[in-house]
C-alpha cells in the first residue's frame, strides 16, 4: 500500500475551506445496536459499507455509603452478504487482557452492554449558551498549577499524608494470619465449601506456619526493615497506616495489635455478628463503622453466597473481600483486568494480610516463587491476571493442592465473559463480582455468567453523596477553568485533579517522572495535577477536594470513575465538567479509530492461518509493526482479534508470550560449520538463515520449529552460546506468537462474525460518548429552563441522569449532534481520489482522513498534509464512509449500489 506518498496534490479542492459551522441538524438516525454477547445467537442485518473492492478469500492451503458528616461549606466491488450472525460479546474484555499492552485503563475497561430498545431517541438541545453554575467566580489569587514541589511542603489542614502508598513488593503482608481452628462454629455451613474433583473438602488449617511465634518474630523483622527503607526514601503517605504505624516502633504495640486482630478474626469465625465484624474492622483498619453496603456484602460472602456488589468508586469495595479473606480458611483469588490495578491493590492491602500476584508479565522465577508461597499457604490474597487461569499449571495447583475460599472478580464489567470460564474451570462456589459502573443490562449479563442469584445483588447509588457536581459549556476552557480555580470552593480545595483528554496537555512523560509527581501529589506537595484518565486509578488519595474535567469524558462510566477520585475521605468534593463542541467532535472521530473493514479482517485471518501445518506443535508468529501496516489495524485490535480466536466459542489458536522474532547473529570463536557439527540449533540456523552483510539473519520461531523446540528454549540456548563467547546476536521485531489449534472451516463466516463484533464495539463507543455529551447538555439545559443554575441543582440533575443511564432507562435521550450530509462532501472526496490516484484506499481510510484520524497504513505524519485532513469532522463518520464508497465505485468505473 502506497500510503506514504508525499503530497496528494489536494490543494485543489472542489470547495474553498469552510468555517467549521455546525452542520444542520437532521432527524435522528436509528440507533446502533450495541453488542450483547458474541456467544449468543441473536442476529441483526446491517448494510455492508465495508466491503467494497475486495473479495474474501481463504488462505492458500500451501501454506459510599454513610458519609461521615462534615460541615458543608457551600454549596470489496462485490458486496458481501451479511448472514445472520451471532451477536457480539457483552463486553470487551480482550483488549485489556495482555498486560504487556497496558492500555487506557478506563475506556478499555468499559463494557459493551446491550442497550434497551428505545434507548436512542434523540433529544434536541441548545448548545449556544454558557450556563455557569453559581460558584463564586471571584478573582482571587491564582491557584497553583504546578508539577514542582512546594518548597516548605506545608499544606494546610489536609496536609496529613493520605495516600496509601506502600512498598512496591509483590509479596505483601507482614503477619501470617491466625490459623483456622477446626472448632465448633455455629455458621460452619455458612462458609464456602469447595468441591474439587467431586470431593467436598473440609477446611483445614495451614498449620505450623501460623504459630504465634513465627507470626511475631516475622512481623518484627519485616517491620524493622520496612521502617528503615520507607523512612529513608520518604515514600510514605498513609493516613491510618504507615506514617503513624512506623513511628510506633515500640515493640510492645505491635504484638498487641496483632493479637487483637487474631482475636477479632477468631470471634468472627465463631459468630458472624455485626458486632464481631465491626471489631475486626477496627482491628484491621482502625475504622469505627462500616460504610453503606460493606457489612451486607461481607455477611453475604461469609454465608457462602456468590454476590454482585455495585458500589461507587471510592466507597470501599476492597474491604468487602479483604475481611472475608482473613476469615475464610482458604485462599482468596482476586482477578482484575489490569496488572497495574492489581499491583496497586496489592500495595494497598492492610499490612496484616499476606498478598501475592501472578501475571503473565512476571518472569518464570518470580511466578514460581509466588506459586511456591501459595502452596505453602503463606499467601492469603492472590491477585491473578485473567489469562493465568488458562494456564494448566496454575489450574492444577488450585484444583489439587490449595483450597480456594473466594474468587473476586474486580471490575466485573470488564472480565465477565472470561469469568464464566473461571467458574467452569475452578469449580469455585463463592464468587464476589464487584463494579462501580455498570448498567442494569450489564449487571444482568455478569450475574448470569457467574451464576449469581438476583437476590444477591447489593447495589448502592453510582455517585457518592459527598460529590458536588457542576457542568458548563465553555468556548474558552482555559480562561473559564482558571477563573473557576480562583473562586470558592475550588480555591480552598486541598488537592485537585484536572482531567484532560489529549496528550498535548499532559505531554508524554517518563514513567519515573510520572510516579514522582504522583508521590508528591500524595504527599500534598503538589496541589494540582493535570492528568489523563490513567491518573488516580491506582492511588487512594483520600483528600482530593476537587476534580475538574477540562475535556469531556468518553462515557458516563469514565466520568463516574474519575469524579470518584474526589472525596474518598467522605468530605465534600467539588467536581466540575467543562464541555465544548470541538472536543466532542474530536472524540467522536477517535471513536472510529479502532474500526476495521471486513476485507482487512479477512486478510488478517488468511495470514494468521497461512502457516498451518498438520503439526499443532509449530509456533507461528505475526510481526506486530509490519502486520499493523499491512492490514491497517492497530496492534491492540490485532491482539483483540487473536484473543477472540483463542477464547471465542471455538478455540482456533493458543496464544504464546510475545517475542522479538528476527535474529541477526555473528559467529566469533568457532567457525559456523564446525559449531554446527556439534550443535543442532546452530545447524538449523545455518540452514534457515539469510546472510546479509556477513551476518546470519533468521526467524526464531522458524528455526525453533525446525528442531522441535520452543522459541524460548532456542533463545536460552543462544544466550548460553553468547555467554561462551561463541556468538553475538540482536533480536528485533516484536511479534504475537501462537499455535494453531484448529483451522476455521469457513473463513467468510468467521470474517463476518469478527467484523460485526468489532463494528458493534465501535458503535457502542460512539453511543456512550453521545450519552455523555447529551447528559452535559441536559444539565445545562435544565438549569436554563429552571433558572436555577446552582451546584445543588446541577448535582441532582446529573445524579438523576447518571442513575437513568446505569438503570438502562429507556427514556434516556441521547443526542446525536453529527451532521448527516454535506453538499460538498462527494465532490471533495472525488478531488482527493483524483489527486491520489496512485494510492489504494478503502472507504474507511478515506473517512479517517476526512475526519483527521491517522491509522497504521495512513499515518497522520503523511496524511495530515492533505488539504482535506479533518475537514469533515462534523459529519457522521458513516456518512463520510458511504460517500467515500460511492466515489470509489465511480473512480473504478462502477456505479454505487
Ligand atoms: N468503613 C470505612 N470507613 C472509613 N474509610 C473506609 C471504609 N471502607 C473503606 N474506606 C476507605 O475508603 C477508601 C476507598 O476504598 P477502596 O479503595 O476500597 O474503594 P473502592 O470502592 O475499591 O474504589 P475504586 O472503585 O476506586 O477502586 C480507602 O481509603 C479505604 O481505606
């Protein structure tokens, strides 16, 4: 694909540059039908606008809670027929599955739930006026927006260190918990009984390691080490936790606290009463009262009932599995979609709960050590990344050696699809699914996948009552934001997070710098942090007094997550959202950046299965960068497809760890031929290499396959040869590696299924953005109508809207502000095609250019030079795609259908 042509000569346009006026509003389009589950069999027809020019082909066979009361200050050519297809997955768990692709933690995490019919009625609204909430916009001193530490670090009333940041070790927990005594327990039946391989197991104590001697001495040793290192680094910022506890070094205090924890655990094991649970809460965390929903959830779990827990962000969900984890006899497995989140949760475990982590991003030694500790019984809470459960070694440990008391599915809306596999494989009886943001439909699908009874749903409001919400439409956001921050109550806020969308605002920062800023923010040495969505996900800074959205979030789920960073201490926190049409248009275009055409999916499948041989032991690879360009697909999208091929209804392949597959090698000591005589790997390298400038260049999987070893083993062997001074080598070309399990019998159907699935995801993302935008418009409009534009009013208004959204309320009006036509569109596309007649385009590629979105084969570095780049950002993407399809047909001399 010649997508790199320098200039397209498209300075000649059918039209002069135009003012970016909003297009005339047309009647609403029928809404997209968001995905339900790719395993279900319901189907819908859709018009095929993706299939121009190319024919599908087969590969060549050759190859909260109770708020603590705080005084409130104030307020192809041949169109492909679409057969009936299974409808897509209920959420999009796969993009996030590989920890090496640390993605956008929120947007990827959001589910693709079925939206009820009638959900899409369009509501007209005015966008012209700015509605200012009645916050006092008094010009006072400018708040500090800085990444520099405050000199003296004095931070006012909230200067307590409040971020539960602890040592980044992967095995946590200082004190073994008391053994489970096999004693009379009135609620014995309440505890989870595991049924492994058909045998009911009784709880057993993990015996000797739990004696009180090792418990104390280990505690002291670790405490001393920790105190030293943490005080040295000055990295502590924990309110109830570390700072105070570390100073405590009076040896007498430690055992007494541990003993009280032990006693409290034993009391709960004897009787699961409110009183005993509060005592345990106090002993473990120092809190006096449970927050709304916590006690109910803990009791439900201790009664062995699988539970769905929906609590707002920051309401204290973690505690709902941590307390059962210390009470229940076996291990608690916590499955979370993001490795970064798991690491943070591990760090935040109370010191007396021993934790560990298993993820595919770990080295083999690290994972083996964790598994050893699991087998020993010295880990109580184990964080596991989803793919680990597909690992046979892991499963065998849990089905033979270790008793699992509880499985926690965190961010359940992201991993629900996968979680049903877990149920089948582990035969665990008690599951706790947790989420902060899920619509009713999503909840239903999670609960049915996890077999959670509808009576075991604990759901509190999506937004905590201590968050004061306000919204304004702004044509000059920077000015308005500075004004807002100079006015009460934002001026008085201790810590502020400003969320913005586009990189230009927070710049690509080194991870080290980012974590330094996070530390300073946690320590109240930076007052305002301007951040992207990722910031704050893992940190638990309790005293964030204000959250400002400088850009429109991509969904209400994202919005709710982000405002949930505020007021985690139960105090009032002020959350203001600025929105504007330009950002909305930009985001709406970006929602189409992951979309792929049927043709591309088919080409991709052909390549994936091109290497099929009868041997299923052969390792295949797909070099990420070149494949991405070849298929015009983002790497994440390719991984999503590969994961679907692994985890979908039919398993077509088995994914292996990613590798750098191209090896360039030089021989140094022994001559290649002599070495090859005694080393089969070297012999294979000589056979399979190309010699380029005296160097041997070969593909690692190809050589490994030829001698019947795993690519990893070949890499190890090369390392050994290097250590002996025989060779030097370099590896490049990161690639997805996999083994083919089954070659699809019908490539066309599979192509259509996958394309439809991706299209549903795309439509759903668009719908969510529209719902977010409409909610902002709704709040501003309502204020105008009632002339009651104050924070209290806006809070209620937005809360209701959020509630409706998450309830899946059919009456929720979702506004589609995109233009549905433009008189110049076809003419411009024609000129564009004429001036780039040497380049092959798909309708989608043209629409992306017209929307100003770069893609792997048509990068913005090249295509942003065109006169048409981003010109039709205000016209619905599909309208542009259809116009492009029609013009492409004309261009190749055919009429549009
Ligand atoms: N009963 C309680 N009393 C006081 N503080 C509590 C209580 N329960 C939890 N917290 C605190 O509230 C904060 C938020 O808790 P946690 O991180 O578990 O929330 P979450 O619901 O998991 O939030 P997120 O969805 O952001 O992960 C933590 O600092 C926690 O210690």
